């Protein structure tokens, strides 16, 4: 293939990286992506080029902003995206999707647990199967603790096999998608959404590509147990009305259980085995039905809360200019305080 023909048929890719604690990992990640920006061939021989790397700063606790500015000034393909505050990983990823301009979009974490060299493999799967969305499917355990790994697997299984519609598949943060559909999802999705659920609404064909987690990633997790639980609950609420239908089903089960308990108590009463009338059967029925009612009210309240947030116009994310060049930084400079951009 001639050079001009190769450039004409080259698949351009935007890489979106949400950054929360990337001070010590972004340099290595950008170094690994750099060879892909010069144009290369996938394992199947398809020409590709990473046209841009979008580092979405999600206002984390470290000095990731300093690293992002340095990388953006030193490399032409790095584009910073600044958020006004911390919105969370999925919102930051969606903000990055909306800022891309390539034919394809790849999303990946900042910690280097996935190999950027596998991007070509994802593209090969997309082209060979005509899939609009390809997930990297790890074939080895992630470099986390046993409890978190098991919890993540159980949570995803519950979401995809019990709560969600049939088109929600097992997902990961390493994804390749058609750019125009990814940008469309980013334009219409609302606050509080779980990204992979939103993708399942728009993408018609999804495939998987075997990849490996890289071991030895010692970056501390940004997720506490409370955040992981909140993450799972966000997934539950986003998957759609099926949790409400499950609550309705549980209400039917509770009602049938109440009938069975009532019949048993009636038989025991007629047989003379119950001498103290009332309180035991009443307690059982109140606890059973009262618990189901509270569970149903809690689930409905979450849906109502999500609808209210959307109706009030709560933003999913808000992109701003670099805070280091804005009026607040200028006021600091005028006051004579030194700035540290190194």
C-alpha cells in the first residue's frame, strides 16, 4: 500500500483518559501512546493513528493538573479538558467523549492497568465483526484485592443478568467505540447516569476483545467501600425500570407469604396450639409487609430523585478553561504569591 493510500484509509482514534490521581502514572501512559500517534498497523494490518489524547482533569487530590499542563505543552497530541469540580469517573469520561473529533474513541484508565498497545486489537475486532462498540475483556484477574475483585464480579453479574435489559453486556473501562455515536451519547445523557448503561441504549452491536490486566500496578484505588457501593447503586438506578418490576414481584411474593402464614396460623388456632392470641402473627405480618413497603418506597424515591435532578438542570459535567490561566490565578500573581508550574 502506498503512503498516500495508507493515510487516506487510516483509522483515526481519540483516547479519552479521566484523570483523578494521575500524577505518577500519566507520563508513562503518554509515553506508551506516543508511538501510536505516528501511525502504525494493527495486528491484522489495518492502518491506524492516535490523533489526540484527551486528559480530563476531574479535580483530584494530587498534582495531576501540573502534569497535564506539562504534557500538553510538550506534546502536540495531548489535549487537556478541565472540569469545574470533581464530577466522578463516568461524568469525566463523558466530558472527554464530547470533546473528541476522531472516527473512533478509546477510553482507558489513568493507572496503566491496560496496555495501550492493545488498542489495535480492539480496532481489528470492530472492523472484522462490524461492531460499533468493543470492550476489552480481561482474561486474568485485575490487580486488586480478592474482596474487591469478587464484589465487582458479583455486582456486574447482578446488573447485567438480573436488573438490566438484555442489551447490557459485561463491561470494562477499556472500550473502543464509533466516534459519532459516542459523541451523540455524550450530548444527550443526563446526570447520575452509568456510562455503560447509556452506551447500551445507543450502540447496536457490541463485541469483546481478549486483553490482559497488567500486574504490578501499585496505584492506590480512589474508591472507598462507600464510593464503590454508591457506584453500584448508580448502576442499579440507571439500568431502567426493571428494579421497580422486581420490587413489584417481591410485593407479590410477600403477599403470598402473608396468605401462607395466615393459613398456618388459622390451622394452628383451630387445632388449639395457639393460646396467646394476636401478637406473634401480627408482628410477623407487620415486619414482612412493612419491610417490603419501605424497600419499594426507597427504590421509587431514587427514581424520583433522578428525575428531579434532570428536571432542575443539574449538569452532568461542566468544562472550563485552565484554572491556572484564569482570573483567580491572575489575582494570586498580582498579590505577589509565586506560582509553581513545574
